[in-house]
C-alpha cells in the first residue's frame, strides 16, 4: 500500500480556525522536507518523530501558509505507514493550496476512507473496528458514540473471535471423523457435536438479538405523530423539540406536508415526523398530505396516535384506530383539561396492551411520561451501553444470521443421516461468514463498498 503516498484534507470544508492536511506513505517525509521551512525559514533535513514543529509551507520561493507540522514514523501510526499532518489556517484557500502542493510533489489524492482502509490492510484495525470509525464520525447522540467507541476498541471482534474458537473446535471434530473414522457414530460420539453447536447458536442468538437495540441506538427511532386535524400533533412536536417548529392554529388542516425533527432522548435519537391530519378532504393539496401521512405511519418504528377527548368519537377516529392496530404505538388522549365528550373506554377496550397516556399537550402534561414510555417500549427502560456488545451494523447482523442458519442446517442434516462431508460444508460456511465480519475473508467489491461510505481524509 505504501508504494503510493496519499494526501487529503481531513478537516471539514469551510470557515474554521484550523485546517488539517495529511499524507500517508513512503514519500511523506521526503515531500515534507521539500515544502517545509522552520521558523527561521530554513529547510529541515530531519524531523523528530511525533513532535510538532512550527514553521512555513513554501512552494519554491512562495510562502503558502504559517503552519504546525507533525511527522509520525511508521509502523506506530494510524495507517502503520509514515504519516505527515499539516495544521494550517482554516478556510477554503490555505488547505486547498497545501493539498495541491502535496499532489504536485508526488502524492496522489486519497480515495474515500483510504487512510482507514490502509489501517485495516496493514493490520492495525480489523474490519469491524474500521467500520466503527465511520459510525463514530456519524454518531448523533452520546449513546451512538459510546456504542461505536466500544466497537472501535474491539468489542464485536472479541465476541466473534470467541465464537470462531468454538467453531474451530467443532470443525476439527467433524473433520477428524471424515479423515480418520469409518463410522462416526460408533467411533466418535455425535452428541458432543450437538452440544457444542447449541452453545455456539446461543452465543450467536445473543448477538443477533442485540441488533434491534443496536439499530435504535445507532439510527434512532422513526416516530410518526398521527391523528385528525387539530388534535394537537403540531403542538406535541413543538413540546418535544422545545421550539415552535410547527405552525399551530385553530384552522383544521394547517399541516399539509410532513415536518421532521430529531430530539436526543436520554442519548437516543428520536426522529419525529409530524404528519398532516388524517381526514376525508376534497382539497387536493391536503389530500396528498393525508396519503403521505398513511405511508409514513406504515414505515414508522413507532406511531404516536393522538385522540381529542373534547370531541365525540367519530368515523375518522375509527379509521386511525384501524391504522395503528398491530403496530408499535403509544396513544395519547389529549385535551384532558377541557370538557370531555369522547367515551375513553372505546380506546381502552380496543388497546388493552398499548400504552395509553391522558395528556394536555397545551399545558405540557404527560410529555415526560410519553418520553419515558418510548424508552420503556424500545429498550425496556435500559439505555446503558457501557461494557455491552451491541450489533449496530446491518452487515454484521446479516452475517451472524447466515452463520447461525448454516450451523442449524448442519445439525439438522446430521440428524437426518446426511454424509459428514455435506455437514462440514455448512459448518465451514458459517466459520467463513464470521470471518467476513472482521475482514479475515472478504470480497474486494464488498470492501470497496464499505470504505466508499467514508469521507475523503479519513
């Protein structure tokens, strides 16, 4: 990898106090020597490893910028190659001029995620840790950041390694029987194979079952607020985000399109979508909004359905009830501070297993209970991440499921009397699928796709 020296801007583009341009590869030090001059404006022959020096970047006789430069000697660097990082003035011009100078001196522009890709290919990170880097950068909440940091430390890799060790023991037992035993059942008991497989499947199930919590922590909870016009949907959005994000009036049908906002609820991102009031309408624009509301409700992880108890239960309320049946939902009986005309037992009788909260959104009564109910519903009230291995990556989950299915198929085939060679293939496939998580076996196109999600400069 280090035959080519790569360079990129690693800081965000735009106005800033400091910009960072970095290089990695065998030519990094030589290029630095050619373009850098110290505070006395003299060229420098040697840079002390991992020591930041103050000076200037020059393009021949033209000074480009006043900088701090750090040289890091491989293999004890992020990429395990020689690296140089230049800390210049932020903004658009300085970083661009320095990057162009590095390219002119022999570096090439880095591809997306190429610094981290080199860290993986050079053995500093396994693939699950490399993927955690992008999750760390993309984290929107403390809990998402904490989960990514644990994976960067190797929590997923450690669990997978433990399971693979058990898999090797299982494979060795089966392969020994194929190569050295004529009659497996008589000469080498099959029961220990079943017992070891059951243990491995339990380990895999534990990781797979953590994926739902992991997805929520990483991506948040897509939450749709639905109800008839003027039941308090926009008021609820404003109360949750603590801002007048949505227009609130007494005119029915004020919200004609969706309004989306995110809140950090105890470290979990709640992605809230305020939808148009669901009702029959001849207004073309409003009817499009109503149809969009139905679609969003179908796709949401959670529906918050609001009913106005100050009005009689009607056909539109019934339609909303049908829309949320068999869906993960929390029901709000709103305007509890007004005279009540709705028979609330209609709601309670039809949704015995749902969380039902009586609220006055206008007075912010029931908001805290709603927030606590969301955490209880999705995370059983537990949003702790520390010292917990969570599967937050869909690729990891899919490979774990495939590995589990292959082991289950192998055991099922064994009990049906299939040849050991066929059973060994399923077990070997499971082992290889686990290896794909950490990148010990991985297709090049899959690898390219993973790192294509990174930003240039990381």
